[in-house]
């Protein structure tokens, strides 16, 4: 039996469209300090992150302008290629290894 993989499963396409239809919450000039921050669902404009645990699952967020990251931990479950793209945006940070979130410990 042949399987057509020339286009995404329609269920996935519908799911992605539904997620993308939800507007991003905008954070402009906000300083996040010593807290857990889930990037998904947010648009971050010139924000500062200090001592934060930063989680990314879906990769649905946007950085606009320069962000500042100091002593932050990166956790999440997105694919490696998305992590690489994210790390290219956040210059100078090391690639994260497999980690558990603090709340899972």
C-alpha cells in the first residue's frame, strides 16, 4: 500500500492553522528576572531576561529588536533544527543539552 507524503496530513495543517490564528501576546521593554518564562505565544520587543529558566516547546514566538539574556537556562522539547535557529538569533549562547524543567525535578 502506497502512502502519499507529498503534502502534510490535513489534520496537522488544520491544527497548525488553529495555533497560528491565536494572536501573540506582546511584551515590550519588560524585564523578566529569576522566573520561569514560556516563550511560546509571546512577541518580545527589546526585553531583558536575567536568571530565568526559558522554555520553548512549539517555537511559536517572535523576537523583535534586541533581547538581553544573562545567566538563563534554556529548556524545551522543540526539534534540534529549531533550537539551532533560535540559538542563531540569540548570539553567544551554548546549545542546550537534554534537561528537565525545574518543576519536573
